[in-house]
C-alpha cells in the first residue's frame, strides 16, 4: 500500500506475524490500530511500532463491538490472531475446542460484523488460516477443522460484503516465527528438506503475502498458501 495514508486494523498485532504486519504499515505512514488481549501489552507494542493499541479478546465475542467503537474508518483489516490447540478425537478436550472455534470462527466474524459499516467500498480484509487445513497431524483435530472453516468464511464474507474484498492467507511452517524458531533444528530440517523451495517460509514472506492480498484489487475470495510448496511432497 503506497500513496495516501490508509486506516489499517490488525487484530492480533502484539506478537509474531501480526506485529510485523502492523509495523510494516506504520512504517510507511498508515494509521495503524493493533489489538491484543492485554491492554498494557497492546499499548506498549503499539508505541514501539508507531501505531495505536487497543484491548480486544476474540474469545469474548459479545464484547468485541464495544471494544471497536472508537475506530472510525477501515481501509484494510487483518485478522491475524491465532491460538495453538492440541486436540484429538481419542482424548477430546471440549473446552479447548470451544475456545479455538470461538476465537477464530465466531470472533473473526464478529469483528467483521462490528466494523462492516466503517469499511469503504475499496477496503480489503485478510483472515489467517493455516496449512493444517490441508495436512492434518496428530493433535490437529480442531485446528484442521477451524482452518478449513476459514476458507468457507472467506467465500461467504466476500459474497456478503461485496465490493469489499475478503481473502485468507494459509501459512505453513514459518521457521523464524516465535512458535517455530526454538524448535529442535533436526525437526525443522526434516520439514525444510521436504519443501520444494529448499527453505521454510519466513515471517517476511507471510507479511508480503498479506500485503499482496490487500493491494491486488482483482483477488477476491481465495485462500493463499505460503509454504514453499510444502504440500507437494
């Protein structure tokens, strides 16, 4: 995004990829609001990035509209908040499953619902899913289901919000992200060796993908993998 400053909202912008997205747009002069569950942390990170901080908890969807009341206009909305969940059918944790489903499916949708009147005709929305949607692993019962659900959300929101564009980004293993960078090198090497590009995706790759989805006016209703072709092997 270049030229006239835009109003950018990054939900889940206090750490990891969300933080890097907020920093990118604040650096080029956009008016950025980032959110996090903790008000103090959101304010601290926002100050570091040159943005504004706002407390918002997607796991408490009935409070979302009130938390967003102060936002007047939205040109770009990025829903980057995620939660890690280890769950299986054999040992099913209902509370953990409900928390993740609420955060990503109900929470994401309620943010869009609350901000819908403030989205301009040329606004764009990007939701975060993940490649567990297409490659399940032990313990991904809820994660896989929810990330596949993000694709369904993208299609229905793109239809309902038109002409506002709605897309999703589906990162694979992001090697330099806070979650992955401290994993055993051997485990990451095994994934890297099975990736056709010969390297893992980095946070900068995901930020670039989000920027593309926000900028390109002809891309709508799609889920974009960012995994170096990991699913090909």
